[in-house]
């Protein structure tokens, strides 16, 4: 079980509707015991896999990009939040928590010292016009900030800063005269990932390796859709049918915007490593994550390799980009009969996987 989660668990036992609790669950709360929650607990997650786990445990859970407008003001006695990796996400959630709480409600924040938890607790206390009660548990801190009658006075002046509203889509690059958009809430949201850029430069070499040009492609872990766009640009007739899939709600929003803006032939699907997609594809592109929240998790790479094997046709080929230290070829050895390193440099490597 997630060790930090053990500190939150006592706050998630209520069965009294007058003691309703909202748990904010991002990638830091994967594989937690949802079945142990009280019936008065509502979960909101921006992760498809977490939402699926919660539903399997018959826990009330919504999947969206932390859009709190779905809840009326004063809906919860308690908001529980293990702080996120990205500051814009944390600020957005703290800013919205005040409205969601009843007049005597409390915000529970949890995180490690090196994750900025003490700063978040201090800022949340200023926003609530209150004090933060902070308890130290080893390297971790649990903070409680209470809402009172003064919390809503001039609160607009105390909002935690965001460069742009969290919901806003922002242009990243210009391509073919159109803007490619992204947003906070997804990994590397305000740049073109160097690994993805390397993969894009070698798409021609990858497609040349097919006996006949691929007709279908899966962008596995699509982010805001950069690789989908780069693949679509290789076909002047827009004939490549692309399916893009990601686990993150923010990625789905941005990718759908870009598919529409660039008239990409295909669809964007929210899913956990394409587990619910039954179709198989001629080609697959993947820049897999190797971090789960604040921690490196080598199991992620293997999960994406196995998904690639399930989603490729017998004659299909996959192109992965990973950091040079990730043992992709070794991890794929028992799954793919052919593993070819296409290029290596600048801290990354491109590996083609196939079974033909």
C-alpha cells in the first residue's frame, strides 16, 4: 500500500452524508484500497486507471481534469489532497477547495518536505485566512487548514497564483500555420519533449521499414498529440488513421483540440495504456513514462511494451523512445522477437519492436 496514503486513511472512513469528504486522487494515489472507504467519500481523479480501480471497488469516483464545477458550493465537510507533482495543479486544487467546503470544513494536505508541502500549507492558510496545523511524520507532513466565517472575505486577493487559468489551453509551437495546444495537468505540457522530437525526426526511417505503408497507427500515451501530428504530416493525403490514447484527462482535452485544429484522421480515447481498445494496428508510437508521481517506476515501461504487443497486427511494428538507461530491449526480449536500436544520442534511444 502507498505509505503516505496510510496517513490519509483515517480521514476517509465516514458513512455519514453530513460528513461528506472529497478525495483528490492523481498519479500519486495509484493502487490504494478504495474498498476501505466510507460511503460518504467522493473521489475525483484525473487518471483513468485510478477511476477504474475505484469503480471496481464500488467507490463513487468521477474522472475529469479537476473540473470542480460539477460540485455545488459547500458540498463537503472535508477535502483531502496528497499534493501533486506540478505547482499549477496544486494551486488550482487548493484555490477550488475553499468553495467546496462547508463553513466549518477542513482541507487536509499531505506531502514530503522536498515536495513543497510546507509551502503549500502556508499558502493555503493565507488563502483560507486561517492557520495551518502541521504534523510531522518522518519526512512527511500532514497539514489541516480550517474554513471559518472570515475565509471568504476578499478571498480573490489571496488566490494562489496561476499564470493562466488552469482550464486554459495554451499554444506550444506553430506547425503548418496552426497552433499546437497544451495545458497544465499533463507531463511536459509547455514544451516539446526532447525524446518525442527525436522520434519525430526519424519517423521517415521507421515507416520505410514497412513492406507496405501502414494504414493505421496507435499513439500510445499520446500526451497533447505531438507524435500523432508528426505522423499525420507524413501523409499528404491524410490517409493514415490514427488512434491516440492517454490515461490523463488533461492530455485528452489537449489532444482532442489538436486533432480538430489539424484535421487529423482519427480519434482520441481516454484509457489506461489502451487496455480497453480491442483493435490492432499496423504501427505504434510510444514515448512511455517512467515516473509514477514523484517516483521512478520501471514497471511502467514493461506495461507499455505488453500493451504494444497486444495492439499490433502480426506484421506490425512499434517505435519506442526511452531514456538511454531504460533497458527496453531486455524488457521486450520475451515479448518481441525483433528488437532493433534505430538511433541513440542526446540521452535517448529509439527502438523498433516487431515479431516479423
